[in-house]
C-alpha cells in the first residue's frame, strides 16, 4: 500500500482465507514502516467463522409389548 506524498494516511482492505478449521478468534498485527518515519502498528481481532462439529444423538426407541 502506498501513501502519496503530502498525505498522512491511506486505507486498504485485508483479505483472509478461510481455513475451514475451528481454531478460535485470533489477533493479527499490521505494521507500517517507511524510511524517515516511525513505524506504526495496530492489532485487529479476526473472528473465527467456523462452527464446532455438531453431535447427533439418536434416542433409543423401545416398543411396548
């Protein structure tokens, strides 16, 4: 990502690939650096959208005699 001369900031999109694993929410850090400037770092919470496997239990059926 480029910040044009004379500008103090810019926006950009982040794209995360879905790993199809339930591994919980994760913290990701983004760092920007440029010669002659202090580095900037920020953290974001990446929310896990994968659900835990569901357990199916079938009740035992009994017939009355």
